[in-house]
């Protein structure tokens, strides 16, 4: 998602935009979910259904001063309910904790937008994810980039009270001091004012809050694999049919519609009409506005650069991810087709890596992957591209390289791995499959040959390099 500059609208305009969003959602409800006769009868007999929300969780959802539920979650919930034919009634609350209490007491049959957790499973059942958003680490500008949160010790991480990830963070990152705040705004303020080192929040919430509240000294400093927000609709545990009906509505929402709704709440907002009070204030503060706008252009450009880097980088190892590897593979394929320059690939796999995870746990397994990536990064040449292909498999793209040169490079990596102390009490090895592009071959064909060569290396005893013959 590319961030754009914006101006904050007056509240009545925001309400109008929210109303238009509702009309858009209703107008797109032609893709109605198919309900059984029993489900239609259930809705007729029991509607409307009550729901509670987080009243202060922008840009996902808020209850504004006019009592309206607005935000990304509001639009998605309305769209899912509309397509499932479910009539809803909002039960207003002042805090998220009050909404949770109302849900537990049965005053709210639905909670609009939340992560599933073992604690919440005690009284709720959940739909499929309505929206998925990654979590990022936010620090002050001077803090270095955080490649692996497990390596960070003696620093504090602040979270809003009542978040579903607090228990996981305390369990997975025992070297951190976890503290809580009363709101999203207070969470970011504590980081800005050095009362906490960092926070972990969703990408959309982080970007929105940094922009909205003007935290110029904050930045996105990394992400945490496996901590994505899979936001769902929570339904009272005894309302299984209602959950199943809402699920049908959720499944009718396309990925494009979800992106459009999210972008609607972070895109450009421009004031319409004449507001002389506002004009006077703008004129009085023109110099400050110009300076602030210039600063935000720089800030947003930096954020966009970080977002692009995150989208092409494996979060755990810092290497190129599969999407980036596929992109570069296509570039090298076109270069070969035009100039017939040699091009080879090396597909590497850590031998018996599953045993490492089984014996030592996934956090140690992650450290092994990071160390292996560092070895490969140090051994490869400047023109080579090394990335994580998936799991414990790594792919190296080798421009201007024939089979023999690629074999030597793979042997060097294997030698370095055998001699490296992974602190496991024993040494590890790696297997490799090599293939060089030939005339008339597709990128998929090249990858298949390297994969077959890797399979032969595994089958023949591991800790070896196998070169694929030209097809």
C-alpha cells in the first residue's frame, strides 16, 4: 500500500465520507451469499443482532461523536453482513474493555474485528479472517533496524492494554520488558518520549497514528514473522448458525474490495466547501504548514521506501524473498535470451533441519536459518543474488556463471557450513542442486532441474553438490 499526503477533513465531511462508504458497501451487495432455507428462517426469527466494537482504534474502527461506527472494520463488517443478509444493531461503548465485558455478559452477540486467541475462544467462535495486516516494530528514529526481535535484550516494548498479542510477546521474547498503556495514542507517546524503547502494532495502525498525531521522531524498524493480525468477526459461542452465515458473507468479499476499503481510509482526504474560520487559521499558520508538509513529503517517501523493502525482503534472514527472487530470475532469463550470457542457479537445503526444530524449538531453528543466510551472504560474489526460497531452502542466482563456476561456489558454501559452530552440540551440513539455463528453456524448467538435482543430492546421502545435465 503506497502512502500519500493528506489533509485532515472537518468532522462533518468525515461523517459524509463514512456515509458514502456505507452506500458503496450496500451497492456492492449484489453478490449475495447463498443461504439455506433454515438459515433464512433463522435470520427472520432472530434479527437484528447486536454488536460491539473498539470505539477508539483508528483507522480500523471508531465510534464518532455522532454515534456512528466508521473505519475499515465498519465498512468490511457492513459489507459482509449485507451479503449474508444479516441485520445489525450497534451497542455503543466507551472503551474496548467495556465492549469485551458486554460480549461476555451477552449484551453484544458479535464483536466486529479482532484476533482469535485461546482466551477469547472461551466465549467466542470466529469467522474466517476478514482482513490480514502484518505487525511492525516502531521505534524512535535513532534506533537501529531490528532484524530479529529475539536478539533484543534489556529494552522495553509497550502495548495497549487488552491486546491479544501481549501474552505471546511475553512468552516468545523473554529478554524484553513488556509494559502496557491505556490507548494507542499513549503507546506511541511513550515511545516518542523515551518511556519505552518500542511498540509492536499493525502496519495500518502504525502509519495512521504516526501521521495523525505527528510523531515525527518515530519510524518503522522491522517486522515480526508469524505475528500477522488475522482479524475476524467474533460471535457468541452458542450462535453457531449466525457465525456460519456471516462466514458466507466474509467469503463473498474479494481481495480487491478489501484493498479498496483499506485505501479509502488512508488515501487523500481533501476539504470541500468554504470554511472561513479554517481559512483564517490556515493563513495564520501558513509558514508552519508549508514546513510541515515538506517534512511529511520526506517522511512519507522514507516510509514508502521501507514498505517496498519489506515487501521484497525475507523478514527473518534479511535476504531477498521469493517474490524478489522470481523478479530477478525473470530479468536474468531475458538477459540470457537476448545476449546468450551464461546463467546458473544453486538451490540449497539445510540437511535434517526438521530435527533441529524438533529437538531445540523453532526459535533456535530461526537462529540457524539466520546464521546459514549470513554464511551464504559472505561467500557469494557481488553479482550473485541470494535469497530464501522457502523454509530451509535457499536459492542463489548466478549471472555470468557456468556450471563449473557454480559448482565451486556451492562447494565453498558447503565447506563453510560444515565448519560453522551453530551451538547445537553437533555440526550441520547442506545439500545443493545446480542447473544452468539452456536455449529454449523456461525459468520454471530451470528451477525444476535444480530441484531434481537437489533431490538426488538428498537421496544419495546429503552433504553434497549435484549438477543437473542440460535438458
